[in-house]
């Protein structure tokens, strides 16, 4: 899921459960805030679920180096043994 919805103007969005199509203005600041908050809530929920299950959680961003994230993860794992 994208952090920020691209500013494309009016775009149709379909409800996956009902099939209802709603047109939204992706340039609208309120829509952008709602999208961002929804994304943050979804990420937090996934992270919480994984951690409760004893799984590790790593977050990678496209366009950003991933080596430091992996190194930090493995160093933490080594120290934990």
C-alpha cells in the first residue's frame, strides 16, 4: 500500500466487498490525510500481529538502501543469542 496516494484528480475506487464504485478527488487534502492514517493503521496492525506471533518485522522502502536495515536486524539477532 502506498504511503501517499498519487494526486490524479478524480479517480474511481471500488469497494472490494460490495463492488460499489465511488469517485474520490485524490487531490483533496482530507482524502490524502485519511489515506495516510489508514495506511499507518494497517502497518501498525500487521506489525502487532507479527510480533505477538513471535515473528520479526522489517520495513523496506522502495528507492532507499536496504543493506543498513538488514545489517541492523542481523546484528540484533546475533546479540540476542
